[in-house]
């Protein structure tokens, strides 16, 4: 990972095809975001879904129909500046692509939602382990047994990310991440994964498994991939999202989104 690259340089590398990997640990200290693109006719109901489920779907920016340059990253283009996108048709994943200009039109509304990658730097600064960064992997993500509040056609289960640490480190992680309310905030659960309906931590639904040491417990945060499951449940003609772990990197610093 290139931690000291600027967001603009990272986006330029992504746009040119030089960067095609997950963005965890990249452009350290800058806000990363989940992406959802869908038709204008469903934009209000999707915004309502996010408002009703702010923990997994904190809204950072909503663009006007047909607009691709977000306020949180002037000069960026949401159709080219993420490493990997997913295309869903009628609720089914049909393709993964590195550029969605051919699928975007004047009726498309883009949403940027907070991502837990944005508080990883604060955790590292506090001396806490972030195993997915240490092992050069995508973060582990799991579908839980908890349902989100529906809105219109949008519904689905809560998705979580997991980072292992000792019980003492978990207490500190709660303190560190609570103030990052627009990037998922504090963990939603610490300890037994069965409480969330997770049967096997070595088999995440998205991302990669990471090492869990004998003295460590799993710590779970709400995850923006929740939004991807919600839009697939709506079975729309076409929805565009980021591929898990391949986020949009903005020009906002993580600390600007924290509560002090």
C-alpha cells in the first residue's frame, strides 16, 4: 500500500489503470467512501433508507442527476476514479469493470457513503492493530442476521467489517472510533460472532480472512456494503456500486469528520 500518496495522485493512478487494488491503507488520513449510483426516480427512497440506517450508510455526499464531480473531491470523476465497480441488473451481479462512463447518464444519481477505512489511520496512531493492512489484505466483511429498516424497495441485512484485537485494545478501539460518526463510528459488537449469525470468521462473505491470534477477539463495525445488498434487493434495471474494498478516496481529512 502507498500510504503517503495524495488523494488526487491516487485517483489519477486509478483513472490511468496503474492502481487496481483495494484502497485500505492508501492515502493515509483522507476520507474514503462507498459508492452507489442509481436512477433519479429511486433516489429519494434510497436516501430515506440511508437516513433510517445511518450506522452502515452515513451519507457524505449526494450529487445532482448526471453529475460526476463530488463536492468532497473537486476535479474528481466518480465514473473513473474507483479501482473497481460492480454492475447489478435485476438484482444480479453481472459484471465488474474499471470504468462506468458507458453506463452513466443524465438520469443517474450518485451517493457517497462513509467507510470504515477512514478511521483505520486513527486506530494505527493509537497503537491499535489493523490486521488487514498489516497483512496486505482486503478487510473481512460478513453478512449478519440483523435487518436494516426498509424504505421503499430497499431492504436487506446489516453487513459488518471485522478487525481482531485483544480485549484491552477493543476498549481503546471503541474510544477511538466513536467520534467518527460519519464513517460508522463505534463498533456494533465485540466478541462472539454467533450473536451476529456469523458461523465462520475464516469465511467472510466479502474481502479476505485475516489472522486472529489466540489472545484476540473479533471486533465488528457496521459496513457500507450494506447499501449494495439493499440496492440489489430492489432489483432495478441497473445499479452501479464500488466493488468491496475498492473505495472512492476524497480530499477530506478523516479528522475533519470526527467529533471532538
